[in-house]
C-alpha cells in the first residue's frame, strides 16, 4: 500500500500566471494527467484519474441536499497535465477559491493530494493538538 499512498509535505511557489511546480513524488503516483477541484477547509483536492472515477461513482449514489452540495466538486473540477518542467496551471477560479497567490504547500494525503496557501495551511495545522491526534487514532490498531 505504501507504494500507492500519497504522502509528504512540499513547499512551492506559484507564479503570476498560476503555474506551480507539482512534486515529482506525487506526480509519479497521480499519472500524466490528474484532476484538481475544490476541497474542504479552503484547499484544493487533487486526484488521479482512476481515483477520481471511483470518487465520482460514489458521488452518484448521493441524493437530495448531499447530491446538490457534491455537485460543486464536479462543476469546479478540471484536468491538468504537467508541462516538461513538472508545472501545472491552476485555473483562476480554483486559485481564487483556495486563496492561492505565491507560497504554496502541497500535501500527500493517502489517496489524494491537497494544494494549500502556505499561510492558511500553517494556521489550519496549528489547530490540531496532540489530544485530537490521539483521539483520531484510538480506533486504529497500530
């Protein structure tokens, strides 16, 4: 499983055109093109095409208000393909949503990557305490 797990924290910058280097280790797992969409907590989610297909199949099972909300992930999704330098172009609407400007943090989070504004990620992660981590892990036999 570790060979397929996305993990790690990577610091990058975004240029004025919305291009950013995407970490090689994560690109190797995600493939030659991948999906970027809005995420929770003001970040962007990044899925391989295979994982996106699995995710959208699950979304199709939702009904009512949950289905309506989940559509936001679909209508904001786009396919990106890294250039020869490993850079991706993040569309303006997604940059606006996540507040991406210059300093970017990219995370590997099991089956997806997340793209954060670095200051926003630092504030978000500083709210996680050891007690919260301990509680989250107590049901996992490790």
